[in-house]
C-alpha cells in the first residue's frame, strides 16, 4: 500500500447533514429510465452517432468516455503500471469503482482511494466496495502527501465550491436568495473556493500525471454579457437548493452550512484558467457535447424527496420556478429550455477538464 499520509482520523467531524444519506437515493439507483423526469437519466450521443438513454451516474460506458479513455490516452499509463487512483469528493465510490475496474481490465495495478468529507458515505463505500480505501478528508486540506497521486478524478464535486471573487468588488447580484448569509460568509478570511482546491489537487498529484475533472458547468462565454449564462444557471439551481433546504428538519438555512449547500456552475474555460493559475497544463477541456442532461421540477422532487415528505408549498415553489423560467431567464441569457411532458426542462451543461501536472525541471 502506498504511503499517502494519515487516514484522516481525528479530523474535525464533517458538518454535512446526515439527512442526505438518509433521504436521497444512492447514485447507483439514479437515472434508471428513459425520461428527463428521472433525475440522472440523460441522452447520450454514442461514438457512432446514435442516441440512447443512459444513467449519467451509473452507466459504465459513460464513465469510460468521461474518465477512463482520457486517462489511458496519457503516455505514462502502461500495462502493469502501479497507480494510485484518488477520487476527490467521490461520495459512495460508485464512479471510482467503475474507473478502477476499467483500468484493471487494461492490466494496470490500481490502488483506489476514495476521499470525501461525508463519513456516512465512506462507511457505505467500505461495506459495499471493500476493494476501495476510504479516507475522510477536506478537499482544501487533504491528508495526502505531496506528489503521491498518479491519477486524480472528480465528478460533480467542484460545483459545491464558490468561484473566486475579488472581495474589494461588490458581490454579484445573482448570488443565492439568502444574500445576507452569503455576504457574511464571503467577508470571512480564508473562505475556500474552486481555485484553492485546484491548488491542493496540484500539490498531491505527481508531476507529469493526470487529473480529470467533471462538473455541472455553464455555457461558453467570451464577453461579460454572455457571462450571464453562467450566472443564471447557478442562480436558478440555488433557488431549488433553497427550497430543498427549507424543507429539512431544521426548517431553515443554517448560516455555517449555507455556502457549502449552494451550487456554483463554472464554465469550462473559466475553470481552465483557475487550473492553469494553480500550475496545471490543460490537455483537453470544455463542455461535454455528447451528454444532454436536463432537469425538470419532477426530477428534482424525485431526487431530493424520494419519500414524499415535502410540504405542498415547497413542491409548488419548485414547480412554479420551472414554469416561469421562460420569462425569468431568456434563452440567450442563460437557460436552455425545452418542453418535456408539457413542462419546462432546463439543460444542465456538463463540463470536463483533462489536466496534467508539468514535469519537474532540473532546478526543482
């Protein structure tokens, strides 16, 4: 076993609510069907041009195209290679297990490491996927040694981190509904953002090795006007988050948890800038155009309230937000909307970056 550092025992207990682990469906059960009303069910354009419904979270072929193929395309990955594979923020480990199996089938000797703050999910991974080594840890301060990771992967984790902002400038008006709480969080010293985590990933990945990031991104933009596309998809989802959180047992948004509960959808080229600033070279990146991922009011309810515990006013709030999306957010400014079962379905763009940490120079 590689010497990656401490297992994370004794660290500050995660603040993530156990409500998610108790209420939500596991990732393996998402997207099982041919309907945008089923959360995680996506239309995939296959490499031969045909289209079919697949599960974004559980389908092996989707995982292979998103992660395993770009990993194997790297020159340093050869048969019999000993590789430490770390999934940053991997939840219950389903994606890590798939990538591990696919790399092992190619003759690689893989040590799969699952790093996450949610101890309940890590315990589930330990029970259901005993070949995976779970480690409790914060992405901003990982219990891993410098230059210890051969391959890094991360799916649907970066959006939980804010985009970096210049705190001398006014905060964007599109920030989530409880603006006062967000402002208070951002005025604190040392708040963690996407760039901070990319710097930490850079620290632990070995030189001349690969990191693949996939997250719900935003539309491409080249001008400040087009940047509304990124802002609007973030704001739209955060209204959903606010409704969801207000339905939980505590009945309100908790100050200390609020920022971590929000989604920050960053366009691929902007995330690439953060990665380059952190030190990575960008091998490939941008919006994944072969996945059509749309969300509807029903899919949100099926995902976040599978037991039907939400009150009528919470469900109505979400349904009305989807139905008025046409008037609130014009297509050219950010939300790509189609009609699905006579209801609005909003496209959730998926972005990917294939990053490489440069080789060390003779002076390093």
